[in-house]
C-alpha cells in the first residue's frame, strides 16, 4: 500500500513544480568622453543595482582621467584610440557585452540613482517590452523640440514619444542585432525609428529629473545636424519620403476628384439653380480624376510595401491615407443613400432621396428627446386583419405627440396606434381608408417635417397613467407648431400630468371624470374640485412653449377626461 502513497506524492510534486525562469544577465554600457568628474559616480550607482552583472565603460578617446576613474570605480574599460562618436561607443560596448539585456547610460549624469537604473531595465526583465527608452525632466531639449519632433511627426507620425532623444535606454541583445547603430548623436533616434518600423516593442519610461552639463551651442548645432541626417536617411530607407511626397500628392489629387464627385451629386439632387448637365459634368470629371489617382496611390503603395519592412508601417500608412479614406466613405454613403431611394417601375428609374430631420427643442416643450433625428417614413398598407390599426415608427409618434394604444380619428373612422413591426423601423402602415383620407399612397416617402401637415385636422386621444388614474387628453393636430400653454394636473397634492397644447382665447373647454361632465372653463384660470374623495387641481402656465396639439373645444367634446 505504501507504494501507492509514494506514487501520489511524486505526481503531486510533479504538478506543483514549475520550471524556473531562465536567469537573464544584464550589462550596462557607459559611453564616456572626457567625463573624469562624473564617470566614477555613475559606475558606483550602477554597481548598487542587484541584477546588473557587467559594467562596461567605453572610453571614447578621452584626453583626461576618464579611464583611470572608471577602472578605480570597478568598471571594465574598453578604449577607443580616437573619439569616434557616441553611436560608435555604444556599438563597441554592445559588441563586447556578454549579457542578455543591455542598458546604455550616459556618463555625465550628476544625480543618477539606482532606482532610475532599475526603472530603465525592469520592464524588459519582466517581459513587458523589448526596448525601453527614458523620458525625464531637464533644462535642455532644444534639438528634440526644434528638429527631432517636427521631422518625426512628418515622416513617422506613429512615433509620439515625449523625448525621442533621451539618451538612456535598454534592450534585449537579440533585438539589437536588427538595429543599425549610427556612429554619432543620431544613434538614439535611429534606434527609436528602427524599432518602430521593424515592429519591435518599445516603451517610454519616466525616470524623473536628471542633471548633466548643458551642451554649448556649437555642440547642439552638430547634434542637430546628425539627428536630421539620421531621420532623413531612415525616411528614405523605409519609403516614408515616397509616402509623403509621391503618394501624398496622389492622395491629395484623389481627394480633389472625390470631392468633385460629391459636389456633382449634391448639385444634381439638391441645387435646383444649377443645370442638370453641369452637375453631371462635374461628377464625371471628378470620377475620372479620382479613379486615376486612386490607382496610382494603390500601385505606389504596393511597391512601397514590398520594399520596406512592415512593422508599424501600417499605422503611418493609415494616418497618411486617412483623408482619402474618409472621402471615399462619404461618397459611398451618399451613393448608398441614392440607391436606397431608387424605384424602378414601368421602365422608369426614379431616384428620390429623402433626408432625415434633426429635431432640436430650443424651448421648454416636454419631449422624450430634446435632440433627435427623425424620418423619413415610407408609406405602406396595413397588414391583414389590422384595418383598425396604424403602425407608426417611434420617431413619428414623438412628432405627433402620441403613444402606443392612443387613438386617432381620421374623418369618421377611429384607429388604434401601434408600433412598427420588427425589421420595419421607418415604415408607416396605414389602412386603405386612412391612406385615401390622408391623400397618400404606398411607397410614398414622407419627411418628418411633412408628417404634421399630412395628419393635420385629425383628432387624437392621448392617454397618461399615474397612480392607477388614467388621463385622456383630446386634441386636433395642427399643421405647424404655434404658441402653446402648459397645464399640470395635481391629484391629492401629487403631480400627475404635465402637458402642453394650444388654448384659444375666448373658447370654452370641458373636462370630465369617468366620462361624466364636470365643468368648463374660459380662459387659462386655475381650477380645483373634489371628486369621490380626491382633491383635483388644474394649474395653467404660460411658459413660451410651442405645440401642434389644439385641445378640443366644448363644441367638439371634452379636452380632458379623468378615469379613476
């Protein structure tokens, strides 16, 4: 039996035991040129970082005591007989380094701390990125702001680091094999560009403020020249000059052509003052220009894609092509609108585009949506066995001030208002008799602004329900919005209804309870009464609203009915 427990123990041990992560060695390369005052301090700080295995100072042809100070501090020193430039010093150190991760740190930083060094290397150690570059607060940065950032934004718009020339960075040694090290001050921006274009993950880390010697103007001039040369050479190498210059011109001309097509179509359908032939001619010319240059864009882009590394090229490609893409989308939407408004009947093709209406309530009119887009609506015949119903889109209900289950009287016939069927969001289904009375036909397209005039003169009974009390208001639809007043119904000291409609001076209006006439009023005077133990108060407000609801006068019936 013991063998069984031993076997179980081994199995459990095998499940819980994880393969230890491979130890990653870290080298720190410190390029130095006449930095005897600070190099030893930088080396001593780096030595305090527990996971650093190797410190290499590349003495780039110094004429002072940089070498002896570095050796005294405990660093391995590699000497250049002459000054070869920062980039060459970094490359020499990278070639001699024996570790898996390599960090590059300047030798002239006065306030370097072990935490700053750790911040540079740690994201790579834990696998978050392949390369880190730093950003920090400092007094300089003139070359970055005046040369590097403008050129990068022009040729490599997907690169948006705060400090592309930060100087301190780290990387996996295996990815550095794919990077082309510039020999001079262009090395920093060159690494950033190469990593971006080649699709190598790169992260900017904040290491706080640093202090180092300010470079004289002559050195800044040389640095700027080297940075500009690096960016321009990379832009040529990776096809960005072609993208910005040749392809950029083709894109601009494509947009001109697409804009002419849109202008021509808009003129044909919406500008009566311009002859049809002119609109057609503009559209044809625009189409020729657009097709010609879009083909050139595609051909040139394919050639560029084949010649350059992919990496993050797609991001820049999309940014450069974005205006043309938007123009194409606008044109396609416009054409699809016209196609959707096309009707073919008896050998005749008719295109009748109808726009939606943007509704914005500028006053205090009660509404479900203060801003909404409504219509257009397509007229169709009521479905079978629904001769007493009108199916209406929700936007149309908002325009007419009705809800589901309200009733509408068209001439002598009363219909129940219902919602549209699934899959028919813009269809207004009317019984045959209702279509005749409203003088509309199937397939007619009605703009939301016309809806009020079509239903003008019809009588609607609109219902509210609050605390088991139903309120029915009766009104006639007006063809346009006119000045209206608001009334509030308060039942047992609780507000039950707020509504807005048109009351005419000198007219009398009746209200009833459970169908029984209660009283009339002439003029917008507040009114209160008691019914079956309920205290009811009607308060009128003149608050500069507008409405299409003309409340029924006494000679037509009750304008308001309470149902307890």
